[in-house]
C-alpha cells in the first residue's frame, strides 16, 4: 500500500498524445489514472498477442516499478531496452534500480554509469560515480540486526509503524470492516486504516485492532506520529476532511498531514496542517525528540527530486513555521521519504536516490550543531534487501524497532518486521569527567570546563555540577581532544585525551592545583610542588640542570617566606648495600643544601641528611642480598627527596 503513497506523492505521469489501438488507448487511460492493476492486465494481454510499442513497454515497466514489483519491472524494462535505448535518462535509473531488485548489480552499475552520462547534473548519478564501492560499504555496515516477522501481518499491505504508549500503531489494508469494502484501483486492495497492536517486553506485537475511530475515514490513513503525552496525533490521509474530497488540477486526490487531539478516549479536532495543498502531497510525519520540529516527506515547491524530506518548526502556541528542505546531503533527484527521528537525534529515512541494494533502502544521518547533516550511510543487510525497505522505527534504549518491507517470504504486499539492533552503525564515544582538588580530592563545583578539538578549536563549554562532574555527550571516536578546566583560586589546567576507536565512554578525571597553598610545620613542600626526586647522575652528588629546575621552586618559596626553615631529606631504594646507600644519600642531601646556600639562602635556615634505604615507603627491602622482586615503579617510590618545613 505504500506504493499508493509514493505514486500520489511523487509521480504525475504525462503520456504522449497520439493514436493507438483501442485496447492500448484504454490501458493508457487506466495508467493515467494510476489504475495499475487494470492497466497491467491489458498491456500484458497485448504483449502475448505479439503487439508492443515503446510507450506500452514504458508504461508496463513503470506500472510495476511504481507498485514496487522490481522483478516484473526489470522484465519489462529489459524488453524496452531491447526495443530502443533512445530513452530519457530516468529510464536508465529505473532500470538500474529494478536490476538491483533481482540482484544483478553488475548490469545495474552499468546502467547507472549510462544514467550519469545522460543525466548531466543529477546527484544520483554523481553519487553512483563517487561511491563505486557502495556494495563494500553496505557489507561493512551489515550484520547489525536480527530480523523477524512482527507477528501481526495480514495477506494485504501492512506498513508504517509508530510508538503509542504500550502499542505500535500502523497502516493496514486488511479487510476487517465487513461488507461494502472500498477497494483501490491502483492496487486492488482496500483503502488503508490505522490499526494498533499491543507491544510485549521484547517488542513482540499482538492483538491488532482498528485504532482511533475518528482518525480513520473511507480513504487512506497511514504513518502516524504521537506526542510523548499521547494527546496529539499527526497522521497522513488522502485529501479528505469533513466529508469533502480535494483534488489537484489533474483531478487526483493527493495526500495531506492532519493533526488530532485526544479528548478522553476520543480523537477530536481533526485539522489539516497549514502548509498542505491540493496541488502537492505532504505525508509521513515524525517528531523530533524535543517535539519542537515536525519532519515529513513532500513534493512541494522547492523539492529537489521526486519527493524530499522537509522539517518545520512547531511554535509554542501550536502554530507552524515555514517548511525547510533538509538539503542535498539528504535529498536527491529520486525519492526520499518515510523520515523518522530517534531519541538520539538520528534521522532515518528511505531513499532510492542514494546507492543501495535495490528499491528503497533505509539510510541514516545525524544533524550537526551548524544545522547541516553528516554523510548519509546505508544501514546494511539484513534490514535492507533488494526490495523496498522503509518505515524504520526504533526505541533508542532497547534498540528494538520495526521496519516495513515487501521482500520475498512475506505474507502480504508489504509486511512489518521486528528487529533488534545489536551494534550501532556509527562509533560514538561519550566524553565526561570530574574536576577535583589535587590536594584534598574534594569535588570542585562551578568550574568552567572547555572542550577543544585537536587543533585547539573551541567546541563547547560546561560548568561542573555539585559533584564536580561534567558531560560533553557524544563525540567522535579515535579523536584527540583538549579539556581546559578553570576555577578562581586554582591554576588552570589543560588535559589532552584520545577517545577509543569503538563505541563507549571516555571518562577524564582532572585535578586542579590551588594557586595559594596552605602549609605548616611538618609539611613536605616537595608534595606541594610535585617534586618526587632530585635526580643525580649515577654514583654522583652534584646538581644536574634538571634538578636545578626543581630546586628553584624551593628557592623561590624560601625567598618569598624569609622565616621559613627546611630540613632536606634524601632517600634511596634498597639496591646496593645499606652503608653505600646511606653515604650516597647523605652526600646528595648536603649537595642540595649547598646549592640553595649558593643561591642566597642562609645556611642557618637549612639542614640536610641522607637516610639511604632506612625509611622505605613499601615492602621493597632487599637486605642482605641487595636483590628484590619489586618492580621499577615500586623502587621509584622509595627514591625520593623531601623538604620538610621545620619552622615558619
């Protein structure tokens, strides 16, 4: 039944006006009215009798193509191309899509190459030329879904689902209304109505029944969208309201989006949206996560292709802004339709313009902060097939969802399938962290945290919460970022981090050092300045340049605090003999004192002594053998310099 939606949405076929035989003229008349069922029978009987023409084969191929029967479309387009190749570029594209429907990708690619030559500036041809390895890319994206029949399908068309409380609401052409069923000439099926099915814990569906009595009419209803509170519904319907049917200039009843309000148990106040028109179709509404934007498909003025995805702002007073085309990253000269925006702000949509497996495929993109969209990706098999796949719907938390397809093995012309996404397509890292006091470990609230990219370009900034935490949300995988944390009375700190290559969370703890530190007698100022050890050359006791830099911190501290006195203590690890280590550490402590005195610190303010291995901070002793199983890191902890305040 989605074929009806496509047809009325995007295809207004004009035929050449010249005399034909009576039967062909009748078939053409049926074709012009989109009565494809009758037209197909007439054309096929003519072909069996040996009669054929370019126009007839075009119409036969198109009739099956618009009905999404790509296997039959391929058959008749093959006959057409055998008769002539002097055809409009669009026939090369339709033939290519039909060939994909029977998985003849090699010949389909050849037709796409010719389409690109003939079409000139068509984005579909450019995409095909630029993405010659599209099958490899699709294969890379595949295998991320488990797929099964949703369990509520009929032998008619079932499609286009939406979440509503504990139900899934969908469109169906099933014959459940008793006598006097109205059937549509285009498909031979009943007009679609909305049905609701109960949704189980694992997304299983059951007990499908008519949904929203006043939402359904004697014409088509489909593709609803509901607000989270369940009180407002947007849905697609033929141009029919209050018993009046609207038609365009060709006397065709197109599609419009309507809004209804729940009053108790009844849907009331059914009104059409202000950007509808009798002259073009507007269909398949979906809401953004914050419910401030409505997305839909249309062939309204400004459309790039046969149908495009648009968005429109929903104002706080319930009015609407001006519809905006999502642009050429999303839309092509083909069909883009059935949009769905997930709670993660992912835009899923169906398209036959982007390189795919055949017919309509489901694609995904994401809106960036500047309003543009990331490159479009095919979600892969088994969700996509060589036939039409569309109407994607997913719960962002459970990753359970539904998709519609007319693939082989279904019950009706379109069926709804339940899926479980086992792996997200796009690697996504969540970047968060915490800011604490370096000395006390206490959380630092109200610190400003700035995120920059690897080129130090500003991305965003946050303020830490009461627990010192910050969360930048989703960022790119395998990418270097800089996080700059600052707070009054603390030294600003820049921390570099590289996110992982796979989906997950990167947590960055940041410790800030106070600009002014409180010290008292007995404190080790080496800890204040992060001095772990004053390094000397092996078996030497003179001050190296790198050690002089560390000692300059102590020098400055004592210069700024002229009454402060310090005891310099030098320690070693256990390797070498105890007596050797004691003598060496003592020489080093005294050498450190001498350096400070040489820089102007009074000798009376300094004492110094070596302790060798006598005051180890762990169990890494090695007497009497001078050997130990401890790691180098454990030995390093024992090799330390201490500067203990003895007087202030």
